C-alpha cells in the first residue's frame, strides 16, 4: 500500500495588517517529495506522526506537498492560486495511490476563497476520486466547514491546547487510515456546528470549561462503534461564515450513530455556552497582581498573540511594566529596525531606542528610552521537547538583547517568532527564573514552555488584532445568530 501525504497550513487572521504573500511560505516551508521527510520525520508535528504510524503498519509513505507559514493576514489571491497549483501538480505527478493523509490547519482564508482549506481539500478529493480513502488532521482552532468535512472520510483534531499532541493525532489519523485500507472499518462521520464562539481565553483544554467539555467527548469516544471524536474550538479572528465551534464524530459504518452522538455533543456544548466567555483582566490590573504574586509570573499578552497572526511588537505590557516598576521583567518584541541600530552600536553600547509599536496603531506606540545592548545573536535555536506547533528548528533572525536601568529586559528580533519554546531565552544566555515577570505574546500556546518555570500565569486582555474582547472587531461574514453576539 502507498499513501500520499499532503499538508497546506495557515491560520489566517483577517484583521491583521497586510496580506500573506507566496514568499512567506517560501521562506518558512514550501516543499515537495523527499524533502518533506527530511524536514518533518521524527518531529512532534502531525506529519511526523504520519511517518511513524505508516512505518509501523508497513505502509509506504509518499510525501507529496507541504506548505506552512506563521499565522498572519489573509493569503493573497496570487499566492493561494500558486499553492493550489503546486499541490495539485504534485498529486498528479505521483500517479495513482491507495489513500491520502491530509494536514490542513482549518482556519486558512484567501482573498479569493474564504474557505481556502475547503477549496484545496475538495480539489484533492475530486482529483483522486470518491473511492479512495482520504483522512486528515485538524488544528482544534479550525473553523470547520461542511466542504472540509465532505472532502475527507474522517478528520481528527488535536485534543490539547497547547498543541503538544500533534504527533499523537497524526498517528491516530494514520492508524485509522491503515484500518480502513485493511477493510477492518468503514469510517462514517457527522459534524455539528453549535452557534457559539468560544472566547480565546476559555480555550485551555486542561482547564474549565474545556476540561468538562472534553470529558463528555471522552465518554462518547469510549462507546461501541465510535472510531474518533473531535472538538474544534474555532478561530475567532478569521471573519468567515464558518467561524465558531464545531465537533466531529466518526463511527464504523453507522452514519445514524455518528449523527446521534454529534448532536448529543453539540447539545451539551450549547447548554453550557455561558461557561465559555472570557474574564478579560486589564493590563494595569494584571501588572498590579504580578507585583505581589508568586514569581516568576507569566503575563500572557492575548491581544498580541503571535500564534494568532499578531505583529509581535505590541508595547502595552512592557510600557505598563515600566510604569509600575514591578522588578526585573522580560518581553520580546519584533523590531528589525531597532536590531539593526543595536548591531551598529555593538555590545556594551547605551543608546536611546524607539522599540515596538511600528506595525499599526492597534498595539501601542513605540517605547522611547535609553537601553544598554547586552548581546547580539543570529537568532537560531532548537527545541527538542513536545511544544505547541511541533517545531524543532527556529530562526528569529538577527537578535539583540537590551535592557533599561529600571529592570526591563527586551529581546528584539528581526522575524516574528511565537513564544513556544523557553530556548528562545536560554539559548541566548537568559535565565527565565531570574525575572519577576515574563511577557509571553500568546494565550495558551506558550503555557507548555512557560508553566514549568512560572509559578503564576495571568491572561491579559490587551488590545490588538487578537484581543480577547471580540466586541472590538467588525465582522462582515460570520454566521448569525451566533452566541455571544446574539
């Protein structure tokens, strides 16, 4: 048996400044053939799980196409066309295969296709034929569409946020495909779309209210005839008709049972909808709490969530830390201009810098202050543990570490880099336990890295293109009615 592997992943923030060009994928990941195995086999990514499980089942994995770039704005039309053309070309070039494993994100939006994942997935299904098994994985932040669900025999979503189970879910999907190819099971799926938005602050799968929701899903998963149960918490920063919650139940050749259990799960979720609102703690209150809370304290900057497409240069929390002077503090800002100035000045120099707040007017103004340059680096580091995103190798570009005489240390990067790994600090000589407060630009994704060293974590309702306060956004395409808007 030979199974094709295809991945096209992007989490598109339609409120972010700018569009995502093809060059972004070319810079991060755009590859075909054996290069995919070289890059992702053995990683904590779901494609790593595909390779693992197919190998154990003695099924030949045929890597066809893989593309990914950091979450950012809507994909340009020319980029989406080029990506689909390359993807379909890779499928055609491979010739007939026995089955396919897909790894979309589930929240990709293009200028010419609001449901971009549904577009390319359905193109694959049309090309390979209805009789060929197609099974895929999904990020639990996907905005599932009926078109996506119809393009696959089964879809398996991550169960953890932070996403430390990507490889496990890849293995699960590949194992289900192997059972399908052997004729042991016939996957039949049903999706449900309760009309609600789960606030991003309430999306930690190990905490209430998600903990209770996942317990219901686990109960259904253990029932006879059930092959898989997936919960999709949604990505509220993609203004598309599919935005919101969804769930998928896959049974063994029993579509009526799949529908019954999907509706049961969706009904429970709807009945408990009030639990999925956020608490929305302001920056000033959060920093005040951090001043006396057990240290180190991690302030999660929800409005500048790099893993959700934000610019990574918000100054709201660093400025509040300067104002309240809570003690040694750390934050990371994407500011290639300031890095260049530091490189010219050299290590040991003290100079006045204007840092951050340069992308737009949503994330605060630049901080202008005297800074001392403590270190200059190439920005490369490696993470071997299972962390959100499944990445191993990182490149944040030329990097400068600077500080004020009031205790604020800033890491300035030349490329947007999500805080998924503590190696972002330790690889450059910074000890996270020496700070009272560390700012991590995310909501849940950084927790896998920061929780082992931070005694307190506070999610902060900062402004920005990923603000937890959804009343700050003007939606044009979302479905209605949708709780809590209606």
